[in-house]
C-alpha cells in the first residue's frame, strides 16, 4: 500500500458544440463591432476615393486593345447611375455602387475627350513639301534655332479636309524674326507623330493626339513671312507676350541662367542648355524646370504675403476689413495671370486648379491644405483632361501633394508648435530649426512618393535628390520665385533689372548645386522597366495608406509591398528590333545589349534605360560581329541580321532567328529553317519588335508596338522618329 496520497486524475473542461459555437459568435461580434467602428470613423473620408474611381475608369479605357462603341459606354454609365440610386441606402453596397459609378464616369469622360479632340493626322512621311500656316508659338531651342507651332492653311498634296490642326516645325536655317501671329511659307520634311521605339515605351503619338498635333518636321529652307499680324486673338496676344518676356529675360541674363529664368516665368523651356538640364535631372532638381503646384504656390503665395503686408501697414483698414481675404483674392487673380503667361499647359492648369482651391478655401474660411482640396483638384483635372492620368507630371504631382498633406495632417505638425512665442534670438533659432526639419521631411516624403513614378517613366532615380533639394529649394522659395513676381510687376515700368539680377543670383546657386551633386559618384541609379501592374499596385497601396485615417490604412502595405517586389524584378526583352529593322540589340550573357546597324540616338538611349543601363553608355566596344552583308550573334539562339539578299540563304540555314532589313519573299520564308523571321515589311507594319527568351534560349513570346498599342484613334500610321 502506497504511503503517498494520490491526487485524483485531472480532466480539462469539457467543451461542447454549443461552447464552440458561442466562442465563434463572440469573436464574430467583436470583429464585426470593430469593423463597424472603423467604417463609421472613415465615413467622412469616402469622398476622397472619388478621383480614385475616376482614375480606374480612365485607366481601363486606355488599356483596351480596341476602341469601344461610345453607345455602350453611355449605357454602362446610365446603368451604374441607376444601380447606385437603387442601393443608395444599403451601407457599403451603396459605397461600392458609387465607386463603380465614378469608374464608369471616368471611362466615358476619357472616350468623349478622345472624340472631341479628333483631328487629321499625317498618314505618311512627306519630303520637301510646301507648307503655309499661321504661327501659334515660336520658341528658341537648344540648338540655337527656332521651334514653331504652326496652324497649317496649306500642305502640298493634302486636301483642306486632311490638314492637321497643328504641326510642329524645327527651323535650322537663319531667318528673320518670327512671332506668333505671323503667316509663313516654307518647304519642309514632315512625319506623322512618332510611335513608341519599343512595346511599352513612351507613346508620343498618343500625347500628340490629345494636343491636336498632327505632324512634326524640319524646314528645308528659311521661312518666308507672308504677313505679320500680332493682333490675331487673345491666344496669339498671350503667345507674343510670352515670347517677348522670354527673349527679354534671356538677353539680360547669362547664358546658363537666362533660359532657366525664362522657363520659370513663361513655361518656354526649349532654350535651356542641355548640360544644365541634365545636371538638374541628375541632382533630382528637374522639377524646378516644370511649372508645377510648387511654383504656382510660391508665386501666388508671395503675392498674397505682399498684399497682406502692405494692407497691414494701415491699422484702421486691417482692423475693420478682412484683409486676409482681400489678399487671397488678389493672389487668385495673380495665379490666373501666371497661368496664361506661363503658357497654360496641362501641367500649369493642374497647378492653377490646386492653388485656386487653396485661396478659395481661405475666402470661405476653410482649411487651405486638406485632402479634400487635393481630391477636388484631381476630380476637376481628370474630368477636363482624362489623358492627364497617363502623364508623369500628373502622377508625380498628385502623389507628392497627397503624401505631404496626409503626413502633415496625421502627425498634426507638432513641429509647427515651436513657432508659438518665437521671439528674440531663441525664437529665430527655433524657426530656423523648424524650417530645416520641415524641408527635410517634405523632401523625404515627396521623394518617396514620386520615386516609383520616376522609375517607371524615366528608368532612373536621383540618389542624392534629398541633398540637392535641401540645398536648392531655399533659393527657389526665398529668392527665385519672389524675384520673378517682382520682375513681372516692374517690367511694364522698365524697372525689372534689380529683380532679374536677384533671380539670376538665385539660379546661379541652384545650377551650381546641381553641377556639384550630379558629379557625386553614383548620383543616378538606372532601373530597368517594370510592369504597369507593379506601378498600379504601388499606387493603390499608397493611396490606401494616405486616404484612410484609421488602422484600415495598414492594409495598404500588402499591395504596396507586392508592387515594390514586382518592380524589383524587371523583365526586359532579350532581342529588340527597330522600326526599320536597321537597328537591333541582342542581350549577351551578362544582361547587356550588343548592337548592330546604325544607332538612332533616341531609340538607343531609350532601350538602354529600359534595360537598366545608363543612356550615355559607350557602345563602341559592344558591336555584334558584322561584315558588309550583315551581322551574326552567336549563342543560343543564333541571331542573324542580313542587310543583303546575298546573306539570306546562309543565314536561313544556320540561324534560329533572322532579322532582315530587306524584304523576305514568301518563297524564301517557306524554305528558311529559322524559327522566326522578321523583315523590313514586318516592322514597318507592326512597329518595333521585342523578343523574350526562356532560360533555354527558346522563344517565349514576341511583342510588337502594334499589338501593344491596339487599334485606337491615335495608333494609325506613324513615324519612328521625332525631330524634337
């Protein structure tokens, strides 16, 4: 018999089916309650998703391979509106229906916009044709010549009904001064707007379609001025004023600073030195050249501050009347004047809308900076110009502004509290610290928000952009833009000299910063092209985290991280063929391209960037083995590039892929052993080709520009070369 007391056996609690059911129901209630609480707190932010819905519909329209029937688009919009009305009281189902309605509206707006701008486009290259027309814009360019935007009245060989709305001509010959409003006559080589140099590359023809540009060209003789008429409507008057201001500024400043100042004051960038522009781009300061929301806010904000300061000098006036609103009204008018004087481009219109909403908010006693104002500006821009969604300027500007407003609102800008009671030396020091910290945060947030879009569109990022902006932006905000405003005010009196001198000194500092930063080792990081899906996931994740205010924002990390992962895994073609089949690139084992044929600069640089290589790479040592009848790339597969029919027979017997800059007849194709044959007619019909191989060297897929663009209004006959 044991002397130890034995404990009774321990049995855990008995769980019944009812207990488990109760636990599950409790968890569901808790999760559901938390979800309903989050949703209730986010109701006020639902309107922020309206531009996202519009953008989704616009994106779907531009992604279609064929042009849809407009009647079906209207039917879908009406159906979405009816569905939204029927479920208007059903909570989140109503929210989903409204979002679908916004998408349908964006789709319809994009299609109607495409139909409204429809105009004739040149169908083929025209050599030495006479052309007459009215000059709408005349700008100095980087080569020292003139670039004309011409409204043609006669083009040899074309009926009046086939005349493009606008033609852009580059004048290389010496000529008499040409101003907007002049009627000119010349002979020129003309091309249709250029198609992409590779599937997925920038489509200039699509951009030209929405701008009414039906052709580009170069003059073969100095233009003759048939009639000079400077009073041909407000558009011509504004264009003439811009040219007068731009040329006056360039003449009164040094060679580097003058064209940059002219670009900031008039939006005319053609005369900027190529090296200066490249340095600004490499230092992350290229945004200074494009009139954006920053410039508009600085210009109008300076005017707002000046007017308010002057009115504050009169205490009876300041105490009795709303001088803040008066100053906002003057600043709004000043922003409108700057819009016209800077050219009224799509980017400038977008900047004006955002600045105007800010000053209108002041007039109605609402917060000037809020996500609602940003969303409203995006809605206006997308409905007016849906094609803006595809432009890097729209994507980068709204990404930066949205991210900045979201960060500063959610952090409640605790740093700004340091400004309270900021008097004396200590107050000045605190203000300086706040300014530098705020500038650093702004540069970091804006840089992070715009980096994916810069990488997608330009295949590059400025590694030291933060340093460049930290050094240069104080000059832009305190010297350059305020001086530009003062110069505009004093120019009618002929007293703008001192203001232009201050502006020149500020620009000299910015250019010096750009030169120094761009010379740092590794200043530019080149990134291979990645998919639109990756950019879409990054955009969705970023918008999700910026627009929601509760813990719901954490869900945006999923698509954001997935998009970044996909972007880090670029897939570039193994073989590229130009539109005339005279230029080809074959990827070697190390991932670099080997080249054959002549190398048009724009196509070569674009291919290098998209492959993740620097565009200024020396390719002299990376030529394919060539002789007088063709080139051959040995490896798996063997790629032959005959330029003569004498080489076609041997290439067909030995090579796996034949890329011929000559026609290959049907009989020759049938007897050829090559797996793939591409001749000059194939590329002329289908555009540039991109060939992807698997790990074994087998052809995985072949993409063409024609397949990528689809059958859309802007994808008609086009050239492969843009003289600009």
